[in-house]
């Protein structure tokens, strides 16, 4: 079996895909690299937009969670423990999103195969590259999406928070 390795570069993100050309040829299909680029770039930009959306929503909830952080700091929680908690929360949310995305990919794959006239599969067991890629993207997204909101939440002064003197500007927001 001959295998073609195609390297796609998305700025800082490199994606290595192996395409078994002999299987595609044996099935009577042709592979158009344009589809790969279109779907790859669409997925990449969707992840970027989702990350910015998550950061925005998490930052908007800062004032609601400020009392929790203030109480935990007064009770002796260290900044690193709070930071770790918020990163873990982001990781759990991202893991649920990955699970839902995998289920949706399995459900929509027959329709995609029909449109592309190909027989594509998404298997976490047969293709070791897929779980490694998903895990890598998950780790990068958790770090990127969780760091800024966790940093904002952990920098509060507990006295100001508990006295109710925390404003939107002090919480990392801005005013015009």
C-alpha cells in the first residue's frame, strides 16, 4: 500500500494527515486536496472563534464568581490552587465538548461521505494519530482558553471583593 503524507500548516499549528491513496484508487474515488484545505481551515477557524467565545463568556462571569474566590482566599486558598481549579474546570468543559463533537462527527459522517463520494472513517482505535491529535488540540485549547479567565479570577484582593468594592474595570473589564 502506498501512503501519501500531506503536511498542512495553520500558522503555529501543524497537522499531519496520512492518506492511503491506493485504497481511494481501489474504491474508484478521486481525492481532491481542495476539500481537505476547505474543511481543515473551516475547522481551525471554528476552534479559534469558539476559544474567543469561551474566554469572553468566562470573563463575563468574573463578577459572579468573585465572592467565591474572595471567600476561598480568606479561608487560605493559594493563588496556584485557584488557578489550577479554573484550568481543570476549563478542561472538563472542553472534554465534554470533544465528546459531543466526536458523537456529532460519527452521526454526520455518512452524509459527508455521500457529498464527497468517499468512504471516510473516524476511528479512535484503528488510527493512533487521531487520538493523539485530539488530545493535543484539547491541551492547547485548555491552556489558551483557560489561562486568561483563571488569571483574572485569581488576582482579586479578597478584602475588596468581600466589601463589594469590585467594579467591572477592576475585574478585567473596561469602560468607554
